[in-house]
């Protein structure tokens, strides 16, 4: 769970999740939305993957990233239990 909160603690990573909420994207497509280096985008994607918030699939020469909604549901469920 610590990896998840570390991943969510960064505005760029939260923006990446918002982009992936709309549709699956390649790293290059994600990088086009930001004014930071591609290695920085790769670093953010790696952190999101380690937190299991996103998944990746190789399609031809591209890696396509998608939002892992299952883990988001688990986090939301955990947060809701704190409210009770």
C-alpha cells in the first residue's frame, strides 16, 4: 500500500492516471502531454507500474499503458473502511 500512496503523491503521476482514465496510451503519447523529458516520464511510469496502478502491454514496437482499475477499487474500499 505504501507504493500506491508514494505513486499518488506526485502531481505528474496523478495527471498520467487521469490521461489513462480516458484511453490507453504509449509512453510517447503520454510524454506529449508534458513539458518534461522522456526519461522522466519513464521514471513516473515505472513508479506507477511498481504500485500496480497501471499495466503495460507490448504491441509491435510500442508499449501501451493502461489504468489498473482493480487496484484503484481496492484503495477506495480501504479508504472507505477508515470512515466507518
